[in-house]
C-alpha cells in the first residue's frame, strides 16, 4: 500500500467531497467509497500476523512517532502527509482557547486531509478482504462521521461553551487521526514482503504454492480488471444505487424498483465473490447458498460496564444517560420491568447495558403493534443508530470508549434487530411495503458509506429478499424452524388399519387397543391444531383488547390524513408551477419551473404509493377482524362438539352397562395421551365430558367396577385441572424464545388472559411509556396461540376423516336437543338408592370442571 504525498488539485478535492444522501430517517451523510484497487503487490506470507483489533479500535496518538526506515515512511503520517500533520499541530495549539471559528476552519482542513489519505491509498485486494482491515477502515469512517457532526454543531456555539467546544473538537480530531494511524500501521504490516527473500524466489514459490487468496488476484502481468477484481459490498451497493438496474428504471412501482435493487446487489455480490467468501470457511469447503444467513442476535448479557479498549481492566465512567433512556420501573423483586419508556426499550434492545430480560426482543416485536405504528418503531431504531455524542464534557478516554461502544456494538445491533424483525417477526398487513422500502433505503445508504460490515449488509439483503420474493412472515418462520424439531412428531409410519362401515355409530371397538388409542389421540390433536392454525393472531388479540388499541389506530388514521393533505398541497403547487410556466417567456425561468415540477411529481408519486399501501393495510385489517370472529367461534364449536361427542359415545351409543364402562376407559386413555402430547384443550374437554356429575360420573355406582387405572387417571386429572389450575395456566402461556414446544392450550384460558388486560384500568401506553408487564403477558398469549402450528404430525386421512365426520354430527345449533337426550338417558340409568361419594371423588360438581361454555351462551358477550 502506498499513500501519495503529492498535493491534491482543487478538481480532485471537489470530486471527493462528501455528498448528502437522504435516507428513511435523520441519517448523517454517508462517506464516499474508496476507488477500486490498482496493481497488487507481491504476495505477503501467511505467517505475518496482524494485531488483534477486537478491543483496541480507537488508539490514542503516540507521543513520539519514530521516523523509521524508508519502507515505513509512506505509512507514516508525519513523513508522508505534511499538510495533515501541520493541521493537527495547529489545532492542538488552540487547546485552552475560545477560538471556535479558527478551530472549525482547521478541523475542516484536517477532515479533508484524512479523506484524501484514505481514498488515495493503493491497497492489495487480499488486504482489503482481511476482516481486520475492514474493521479498521470502518472505524476511520465512523470517526470521520462523528468529526463532521461535531464541526457542524460548533456553528451554533457561543458564550461560555466556546472553550469546551474547542477542546471537544481537538479530542475528536486526535481520535480520528489515531484511527487513521492505526489503519496505516496495520496495512503496512500486512502488505510488506518477508525480509531476506529475493523477489525471484518469491515468484517461484508463488508458482509452486499458490496462496489461499490467489483466486482473488488478477492474472499475472495483467491490469486489474474491474470485472475480475473482487469488489467490496460498499462498492457494489454504491454502484447499484447510482445506476439502478433497467428493470428498476422501467418499473413504475417503488416496491418493484426496491425489489430489483436488492436482487441486483445480491447477484453482483455473488458474481464478485463477496457472498461466497462471507460464508466460506478457511478451507473453502462450505458452499454458499441463497438461504444461508448468519444469525445476528442481540446478546443476552448481564449488567455491563463499558471499558477502555486500551485498558480493559479499568472501568471508565461515562456521562449519565438522559432521564428518558433510564426511565425503567422494576417489579418489587427487581426481576421484571413493569413500565419503561420507548427510548429505554430501544436502548436495551441495541446495547450491552443492562440487558437482563431474555424475552425482551420477543415480547416487544410481537406486541408493539398494539401501541405503536411500525413506522414509529423504525424511526426509533434509526434515531438510535444516528445517536449523537453526549453534550456533557468528556475527556479523550471517555470519547474513545463511547465511540468504540457505538461503532462496534450499538450500530451493528440496530441492523441486527432489523434483520430479526424481517426474518422472524414480519407481520403483514400491519408491516406494509412502505416500512420495508424505508428500512431498505436506510440500511443500503449505510452499507454504501462503508459504515457497516459486509456480513451484516449481506444478511440484511437476504432478509429483505426473503420478505419481498419468498414471502417470509412470522407464521412461515415458525413452521420452517420447528418442522423437524417438534417434540410431538409421530413415530407411526403406516396408516392405522380399521374397517370403515357406513353407519352413524362410532366404531369404538376398532380403536380400543394401545395403538388405536394413540392414533386416535394424534389425529384428534392434528384436527385441533388445524382449527387453531386458522386464528389470525394479531387481529384476534386486537379484537379482545377492544379500546386499548384505539390510540394506535387513531395515530394511523391521522398519518393517512396527513399524507393526503400533503399530496393535495403538492398537487396545488404543481398547478401553480404549470400556470407560471405557461405565462412566462423566459427560457431559464421555464427550465427552473420544469425542474421543480419534476421534483414535485416524484414526491407526489411517492406519497401516492404510500397512501395506497396504507389504505390497503386498513382494508386488510378490517377484513381480518371479521375473520378473527369466525375463527374464534370455530375453536369454541370444536370444543363443544367434542364434549357432546364424548358423552354421546358413553350414554347413547353404548347398549349396556359393560359398553358404558368400556367407553369410559377408552376416553380416559385418549385423554391421557392427549395430555402427554400437550393437547391440553382436548384433554380438558374429554375429561369434563367423562367427569360431568350431571350425566356420566354419577352413574359410576350402578356400573360394573372400574379398574384401578381408570380411577387413578380420574384422580390425576382432577388434580391437574382443578387443584393445579394456576400452574397449568402458566405452562400454557409459554415463550417461543425460550424453546416453545407444540401445544394446544385451552381457549378460555388464553382469552381470559387478554380480557383481563382489556378490562384493567391501566393503559398499554401513556406519556410515551409502555406498560411492559401487560405487553409481556400479551407476548406469552401470542406464543400460546402460535404453539399449535408447531406440530409435525403424520397424516392418517382415514382416521382423521372419521373423527371429523362424527364431530360434525354435533352441531352447536342443535345443542339443546342433544343435551335433552343425554339428560333423558342418564335419568334412565340413575342409581336406585342414595349414592355415596367415592373417597377421592367430590360430592358436587366443581365449578372448574364445568363444560366448556357454549357459543350460544356467549353470543351477547363481547370477547
């Protein structure tokens, strides 16, 4: 690598100025990407080790920089870049003064000099591919970004803040120069050849033993062709954004244009060896594919104190954070967060500091749509990414710690959270295409400015492609993640053989064996899981919460109204410009008006696309509300039909007392198998059908003696469903981030957990603070509703169809007639003498063992 020491012409300086690039949020201007490398130097030996930069990213300026030999002079700032050295020397002389204009002028000169040094470097391609070089070049870009922010902020400083502002500018300038010195020193060590080895011998060694990076070099004695040399992801992204693909240019839809852009970036990354090298190990034995994506998950660490990268054993006290960032109310045992501000939530999601709740990411991204708009969450994350350095006075050590933490922890984790949002928590229609477009524009601008690692940029691009092209949603992610790991997968390989007869009576004798019990329970669970899978989770909970989500819906309507007003105002401006252009004879004025009209047309088209997307979202949400009502009724009907089916097989289809006992034994064993498979809904419904004191269990005394196993099962489920009710409720409200297993919970328990929040006096969000405890409960309910989708049960269509046909016989509309028939039959078989209670059997029916509520009885109840 060589850095030119010649003065730079004014034309060259004009070409390398930073360009302001608009993004989806208040993003700082992105830095231009370096030009492609020129001729590569001799291969360096793999035995040359570079220093570990994982802890020391922003090193201080060395007090005495040795002049060194001629081989190191071109990497020495003092010797190779005198203008930069003079600027920093004059800037340091201002420490202690109040000359803000002078410090700002010198800082601008120093800023341009650092950019010149970085962009005029000639670096071999294998050095560019090294992760340590990429880490250091990103550190330089980050410091330059912070340097530019501080210089711009100094324009509004006056009075007593002038002296601290000068000190602050000098400290950030020294950190920027230190990052540049680190980059130059590392690059020098990586590119210099082994000492004492002649050039000819080195060439012969290269011919016999090609290096591991030889496939990245151009052919010998040939120029570095841009089509051959491996490009960085920043160069590829910049190239695609500056010259969009033809499909993108022809497309009138912003969504289609964004889709073409992301596919083009991935395609060129694969062509230029970026995508392959990111997922290839050292031996190149692992091949890359479209679906491979590194997992960037926020680390669930304990309380963490930022440390100095140069002195990891010494804690550095940073200025206290704002009150809003620390606005967290803990429970009485300090184990859970009860209330917290939105700023505090985003801080915990994207930093190492005080991440104590491992469920935070899950419950926030599954529940925020009830209190926030997706666009508001995106704005919060973008603000966190572009968070400015605290205004409180900080010394150089504190600045170094803050910059290291923000560049290497906060910013990558913001993009990691966006990736998790896309790949695991994307919920259309609430997350619409406008949010995806804004998110893509923001991240690609950061990638083009070399402010993010290539691996993170590729992972984000693949996540966007998954949503746009593959249709990835929360439901599909759950199914793909658990389809081979479900704990309830069947071991049966062949369908269960039984002779199906054309009769209305259920063939209980065909399933009255261990294998038959298991097959029946599995197919019953599969039917129940299929009914639960039709529940639209977000719409169902929104329906249960009732008025709790009205504030969020009102903000969405206000945003749509604001976009309509802005679009109408743009239309009026367009008419005014068109009228002025028609009345004017000045060519220059007409040209200016046409240029303004073109800009307004672009804004109008963008707003029109957003309006259409939001109107479509509102229509789909309203349609999902109606679907949620029907789906919830279908689940209740299924439970009620199963309840009547169980009693019917015991009372009406049994010809004698022996068959009644046989039916009771059969259903107890099916109940036990359903409970083992975590099908709590069917197990509970079957048990209350058997143990119902009004119809079945009162007949135990007049029936032949039941075996001990049946009585044990009865006592067991009495304990589970009556005495251990709170524990069972807690088991059903599980969390998918902690390893959810397939389960069918009881519907009334899930509904009760949400309606309790709906009728509570507290709100989900007030004064920009969310009720974390309520949202955590909602997150657990969402996990419970999603749990039935995790079953991977093998199909047995004959048994499944048989069960489905017999359940359909018990329509809820004819419930009164069925219940009257059951009552008439049980009165015929009732004891002829006063019955005595069994020692382990309650004398009266427990209210907890009442039948599942009939949908007819809840017709007037708002669920």
